């Protein structure tokens, strides 16, 4: 018998039931009210005594009450019996070895001292079966008389109830009622054994069965009639023996079949086996079980029992006792499983129809009972009784395996056994965890659980995720190590089941999400953590499996919680960015660019926009998500574009340097008489209007005045500075984020507001340039383009321009941020230098310069540069020198000899055009930049030279008009 698994080390010793006491339907059918337990015990005891007599060579002897009168006190008052023919029945129970049966079955064994010293096996059985001494004495007397009349024939050839009915009269009992009850019992035994459950089926035309049925019915109605006359008794005997001595081939058998019909024989045999349990400790098998079973097995011939049926019945008895005593002593289930292992080995015996029917009935009941617990084992088992679960699984796996056995045995039995057990255990795991999950779901806060259908219970799923993690860990620690005996992937199957269960709930929830909320993030983060925990358990559990756990992992369809979170956050980002874009448009429409709006001198609209950006970044890093670094670029890109849009719109309409530079007038040659002429007032006014029409137009509102332009420049500078602050704060937030690694921080190039920074730099440059050229060419047009050197140089010098320009420089200096002030003033200086040269080289027909004027021109230019140097308090000298280089290169041409200028022009033109310029000098194209080495610059000097030589040269080569 298998002893491969020992589970007795941690068995529950508590005698109190651990579960409500329930009974199980008998696999052999219910004897019903016709055979109460007491009557079955008496019948079984009679058969046991008869079987023990039949198995020995010597006759029974009986010691009467009077012969025992002088015995010692220890035996006084007891019927002494001597069944010398059966040494086992009379054997003393002292000093025998520990039970081999209990050891083989895995039952707890005790020392030999616990056996009942001085008590015979027969006496122990009597006590165990609750048979009175009086009844025992009466049976033994009858057996002696039967044996004496059989002339050595075996008891198997005797119909015991028939012999007892014929032997006993009412006088052999204490009362008539007791006799009648005894008689009815034996009549019912005959009826059951010969009519209801015969060993061989009755023939429909057999008159003996009909006759016996009438006799028993009459005897049950009037028990006294059966033994009143010998003739009726003889008829009764004849009919009984006729039915008991039948055989399939019609021959006379050596054995009478009256107690070996199914299920009567198993009812009786189960009753005998129950004598193995201590009547004082109903969960314990007696230490003398070896000797008792030795006696019980002697009934096999009379009851038609074999080794297979014995193991089946004993397994059921042990299992049944465990159940009806409150599932206290798990040893009984363990022993029952070991007996089933013996049944499993005897494959030939299972082919017998009776064995197969009995086995199937018992195993079905066992399996049904076990699976009620195993299909929801979390409700029944815990770390305190996990050994019981292991034994019950073993019982269920064996039962299922035997029930599914293919009679043909055409494949590897061991493999099938493993497959059946593995599949069953997988089913238990999945079923129990589904039930446990449902219970966890039900145990959530009731109000939240009900509102979950309206998408108001998001935190409930987060709580559920934590509960499922705890459940998975409990499964891994407590149950999976035991379940792996039958299913190597027990933990993997468990977490895969939980993963699917939670995933179903999560899918319903995700379908209802429309926007990002703290509750939604909490749920998705909890789901992501749960999934990672479950996958980790599955991976660890599958290390040694054949496929590495691939099948289990594939079953766990990803929650894609991070993708859901990412999608929600992206939607959140889009909403915030769109809202910011709308705010940019709205605020800019309301913006007046008032320099008095705040002391810093930048736009209030920028304050609001930067505040929104700051709030958005802060809110983003407060989101409890695990992928800040992944989603940050998208947020930064959106914010960057919004800031870029603000910058582009803030500078739109301001124009550029080309917008304000006057249109270059057509080339003319100067009239020598024009020097002394004076413009008429009307003509000058018309020229001024004509030139103003050529100036690029700007927005007609005062939002583009110099103070407002300075506010725009300050605003872009403020945005540029704040963007840098944002970038540093982002790096700091990423450093403190648990979801960020060092690579994310190191890759700082992706943490820049590139578009807005570049736009701010470009915008500041454009606005500074625009401001400078607007001041010089638009705001000061009347003193520069329309006034400087118009008519006569001595009477139209640069002083008026310098006076008004200084006022603008003061406005710019007081309004602009110190970081951009120098740049703006440099642009004003550059525009002033460009304007000065434009007056000299393209000032139109109202201007002409003689060699004598060059001194005043040079002096005026020095006045202009001194304004920006401001005795060292203005711009650095090297900066002034750098930007005045072009003007300083051109001014020497105005005091150069005309002939020299003509020669230099001719030479440069010839170099430019080659041989094509020999016959006639071509007109050079406009210059990109004024230069003393550039033909167009030299030509313009000649055009504005007020002398005869210049006029003749221009007339000869270009025939230019003297006036346009």
C-alpha cells in the first residue's frame, strides 16, 4: 500500500468539528427504515461469528453460566465463550506491535501500551459493534447447535437466518416483543438477500420467489405462525434453500447465496468496517485495527467481497467518517486516498461489473463532495488547515483519474493520471479565484460599487487592485506550493485568472472614461501596478516549466494601463494647450501695450499667459502617473507652440527695417545753379507728401508708438527669461519624479522650449530693429529725410535731428529692460547712420554738395556718433566704431577731388563690365551696401556733386536729367 505521501505531521488534533456536521448519501443506496443501524449491526455480527466458525477446523464450544461461577472477579458477570476454532478471534490483545495497517494508510499510530490488555479480539469487536453479552451468548449457542447438525460442513453452505429462525423460539428471548423484533429482522434479511437483492437475478416464472414472498409477508404480519408446525417450517426451508442454492448453470453450488447480493452485502460489510472506529473517539481508528480487519475479512466468502471491494468500501468508510464527524481528522481522508491508490493499481479488478459500479458510485460521491470545497477553496482553507486541502485534492485527483480511466488502456496510464490531475487542479484554481474575486468585488464599499455603473466609483477599482494583489500574494505563499504537486504552473494559472477577472472590470471602466481625473489616474496606476505584480509572479512560477510560462503569459492580455493613461494625459494636454491658445488670442486682442501697466514694463497679457503655462506644468507634474518623462515632450511642444504663437502675434504688424526706409529716388545730375535756388514752399510740401507716400505703412493705432514698441520688446524678453526658468524647473521636477531615469534628465536637449526661445530672440531683434528704423525714418522724418541738408548745407545741419533723437533715446532707455536696452539703442544708431548716408547718397534733387560742404558733413557725423557715445556714458566706443564703419568709409568721398572720383568710378566699372565698357560706361546696378569701392556709391557721389566736371561726366555718359 502506498506510503509515498505523509501528511500526518501537521494534522488538526481538535476533536471539535471544524465544519457543520453533514451526512452523505450512501453510494450503495439507502437501506431505509427496513434496516436501521442496530439491525444491520446485529446481522453483521451474526455473519462475522459464523464466518469465524467456518474458517477454522475445530468445533465451537460453549461454557455455561454455572460453569463460570468460580472464576475471578475480572470475568464475573460476562458470558465466556471459546471459539477455539479461530485463534484470531480468541487472541489476546497484549503486547502486539504497532498497527501495520495504520502505518500503511498513513494514520497516526500509538504504542502497543494503548491496546486493551487482557481483551480478546472477539470481545473488542462485540463492544465496538454495540452487541449485548446476552445477544452474543444466544448467537454463539445457536452456532454451536448449527455446527453440530452440519457434520463438519462449512458455514458458507448454511443460510444463517433460516437456521436461526428454526432454532430460536420465543422462550429464548427475555420477552415476546424482543423475539418478534428479532424474527422480523431475520425475515427482512432473507427477503433482502433472496428477493430484493439476490446474487443471481430471479427468473420471472420462478414460483419459489413468489411463495417465499407470501410466507415472509404473512410471517411479518403474524410472527408466531411461522414456527407453529413442522410442515410450514419445512415448506419455508425448502423455498429458502431453493432460492439460496441457485447457480447460473443449474448445478448445486457449495455456497449458499443469501447475503452476497448487491447492495445488501456492502451494507453489511460497511457496518463491519465501522467497527474499526473507536466508539469513545469516533474520529480515531482503533489500534487493534489489524486484528479486527483480520476477522472481518473472514466474511468475504459469505458476503461475496474481494480485495478490490474491500479497498473500495474501506476507502468510503474512512472518507464518510471524516465528513460526518465535522471534517476534524484529515488522516482519514489521507488514508482513504491511499486505499484508492491500491484500487487504481488493480486495473483488472476494476473491469468486474460489480466492482466498477461500486467504484464509480463511491468515487462520484467523493469527487462531488471534494469539488464543492475545492472549486471555492479560499472559503474553506487557509494556512492553518492547508494540509487538509492537500489530502482532499489528492482524493479528488485520484477519484477523477480512476473515473476517467479508459478500459482499453491503450495509452500511458501515468501520463493520463498526471493530465487529469493537472486539468482538475487548474479548474479548481480558476473557479476558486473567480469566486474569491467576486467576493472581493462584493466587499467593496456598497455605495461606490453601485455607482460604479455610472462611472463614479473609480477609487473602488483602485482598492480592488490592491485587494487582488494581496490575494495573489496569499495564493503564491499558501496555496500554490501545495497545488504545484499536481499543476506545475499553479501560481501562473492563479494570477492569469485574477488578471482576466480584473481586466473585465477594467474594460467596463475604461469605456466610460471621457476625461482625465485624479480618480481615473489612481485606478489606472493601480491597475498597472497590479498587472506588473501578477506578471512577475507568473514569470517566477514558470522558470522551470517546459515552455517557460509562455502559455500563461499569453493568456494575460495586457491592460495597457500606461497607454490608457497616456491617452488620457494627451487628451488633458490637448485641452490645456487649446485653452492656452484661445487665451493667447483673447488676451492679445485686449492688449494695449501700456508701459504704465506694471513697473516691469511688459504686457499684462504675457503675465496671464505665462501664469497659465506655469500652472499647467505644475499640474502635469502633480499628476500621479508613471510616465512624466515620456509625455512631457508633447506637453512642452504644445506650450512651446502657444508661446511661439503669442510672440509671433505680439510682433505682427510692427514691420521691419524695409518698412520704414524711404523708396530710393531716381538718379539725377545736380544743376550748378541749384545751389543758389530756394524751394518754393508749395513745391517742398508736395515733395514731402510724395515721399511720405513711399514710406511703409504700419498699424494706424498708437500701439506701435515707441513706448508701446518698448513694451513689446520687454514682453518678449520676459517670455525668454521665464522660459529658461520653466526649463530649469522641469529638470528639477523630473529629478524628483519616481518615474524618471537618469537618461531622461541627461537628455536635456529635449527639455527645451526651442520654438518660443528662437521666436523670442528673433522677435526682439526684429522689434529693436523696427523701433530704430521707425524712430529715424518715420518719427524723425521731418528733421532727417525732409530737413537735413535740404537746400543749402550750412542752413540745414543735423542739430534738429539730434535734439529730437535724444528725446527718443531717453524714452527707450527708461522703458526697456536693461538686457535689451543696448541692443535697441544700437539699432537706433545703425538706423541713424543708414539715414545719414541715405540723405547724402539718395536724398533726391533737393540736395547737392560741394567740396566745401564736406567739412560740415564730417562735423555733423561726429556730432551724431558723439550722441551715442555720450562722453562715455552711452554705447562703447568699439561698438560705435563697428556700426559706423560704412559711413566712415564713404564720407571721405565727399571731400575728394571730382576728377579722382570719376577716375575711380571708371576704373571700377571697367573692372566690373570688362571690354563692353570701353565705348560707353554702363549704369551700375544698385548697391547692397554703400562702399568707396562700389561703383553705384561713387556714381551717387558724382550725382550729388555740385560742380561742372561732375555734371559734364554724367551728361556725357548717362544723360541724366538735372531734376526729376
